[in-house]
C-alpha cells in the first residue's frame, strides 16, 4: 500500500501537471468536496468554487489562455497544522491570445487530507487578468 503524498509533495506534483497542461490529472489531486477560493477575485470572476466538478469546469480552458512555462520561485511553508501549507510562488509563461508575457506571483493556503486537496485559497493579483487574453472564466472563450 502506498502512503498518500505529503501536502508539499502533492502541491509540487500539481505544479508539474499544470506545466504539462494536464488539467484532468491535476483534478485527480482534488477531493470530491474540495473548495477553491479566490479572495481577491475581480468582478466577473468566481470567488469560491465548491466541489471537484465546479473546479474542473473553471480550469478546463486554462491552458487555452495561459501557457505556463515555469514556476521559477516556489517556497513551501509548513504550518502548525500538518495538513496545511502556505506557498509563495511565481508562475511565468505567455498569454496564448496575444503572445504577451504572463508573470504572476501567488500566495496559496492549501489543505490536504488523505492525499487529496480539500481547500485551496489562491491569493493572486487581480490586476494581471485585465490584460487581453488572460480571462479564461468565460468572457473571452
């Protein structure tokens, strides 16, 4: 029997899957009842997604709009709650529609239980999605 991945290991694995543009495999890292929250979501963007299906629907078109090339800076902080990590990171790539650069810093608070993500709070800069081609939530599909 294989033990579930530790939160930091699972998170780093998820980043590799995002770079590979394998959204279905990334979704396999989620608990059925998981929640994905965007506390700084701009108008028109979801602030909270509940359940694996809602998260998958949201992420489905991500690779068609943002071509991630690398996460050159990733720092994982362990917390006093073993299931929860805080991650500081930077993602770089290009916007598919315009070819322009994509460079975003994030802070994420992630909880993993039984080897699956159950909660993910994604603190990112909402001003960055004002660039043409960055909106993968529906307006530009």
